[in-house]
């Protein structure tokens, strides 16, 4: 949930700061759907990149390290439990949440009048 909110904010700020650019794209005939899809694909790129980097860090750095050097607690050893299946399910949930997090801000900016977007009003 936190990751999808973060992606929403990043895409929203990106879309707001590029309002003039979006207005120009609409003015030269690029469809609203194409612009919306581009922002959704951008948010999906962020989500996939983050998931891949996170999985590499967890499964190739942290899991082997904690398997070799468990944290010594007074009552038991602390180990890292991260299953591949559970991680992939969570990554898929992130991707589904990212679809909405990329679509909503793009639609908010696309709805603006073309001339107002170009003039920065």
C-alpha cells in the first residue's frame, strides 16, 4: 500500500509538472488514451524495477547473510524468512495497485482543457 501511494505521488507530480507538455501533445493530435497509457507504463516500470531490485537484494544478499549469521536473541536465533512464492505474490499485488496509481493522476491531468494546459493556467 505504501509503495503504491508513493508511485501515485511520483506520477502525479510528474504529470503536474509536465502539464504544458501534455497540453502540447494533445494540441498536435496525440490521443488522451496514448498519454494515459504512457503514464501507466511509466508507473509499471517503477514498480517492476523496484520489485526486481528488492528481490535481488533479499534473495542474493540478505537471505544468504542471515542464513550464515543469524541474529542471536536470548530466546532464539533470528533468521530471515522470505519465500519466493510469497514474494512473487506480493510483487503481483504491487503491480495491480500500481495500475491504479499510474492511471488516476494521468486522468486528472488529461482532463484539463488543452489551451489552459499549454498556457499554464
